[in-house]
C-alpha cells in the first residue's frame, strides 16, 4: 500500500498535464470545426445571396424583354392594320373603277363577272364597306354577254 500511496503522487501529477493536453487538443479541434462550419455557413449564405441577386437581375432582364416584345407586338399589330387598310383601299378602288366601267357599258361578260366576284370576295373578307357591295350587286344584275374570242 505504501507503494501505491508513494506512486499515487507520481500518477496524479503525471495525469493532469496529459489530460490537460488532451482537453486542449479536443477543445482546439472543436473550435476549429466550429470555425470551419461557420465559414461554410457564411459562404453558403453569400452564395445564396449572389444567386438571389442573379435571379433578380435575370428577372429584371426578362421583364424588360417582355416589355420590349409587347411594344414590338403593338407595333406589328398597327403595321398589319395599316396594310389591311391599304388592301381595303386598293381593292375598293379597283372594284369601284371596274364596276363603274361595267355599269356605264351596261353589260358584263361571264369572265369579267368571275374576275369581279374574285375581287369582291377578297375585298369583303378583309372588311370592305357597303359601297363596294352595292356596286358589285349592281354589276351582278347587268346583262351577261358572251366573252369575245380573238
């Protein structure tokens, strides 16, 4: 027992520095792990922030592109309407001139009537007004003479 008591002091004095060293290493390791985790978390938050900023910029770009496309659509619709109005005007003019010629002449040939019908149907389909319809109907009531062959 004397041996144990006499060596207990040696054991007791030797264990605390080893234990202290182990505790310090363990604590240091845990602190480093915690710092690494905090750094990773910070980096993840920064990455998420960057992604959100990119998404916001992309959304702004997409909204601008949509606005530009909508403006282009309106411009194209206006241009189409202008072309439609030009077609109506040209068809009306051609119908008006042809019908007046046939009415003055007092007759129409079957091929002229077919041509006039083709013009009238296109004119009517794009939204021609009643003036063209009235003239066309007057021509349909004209005497139909045979087409002369040269």
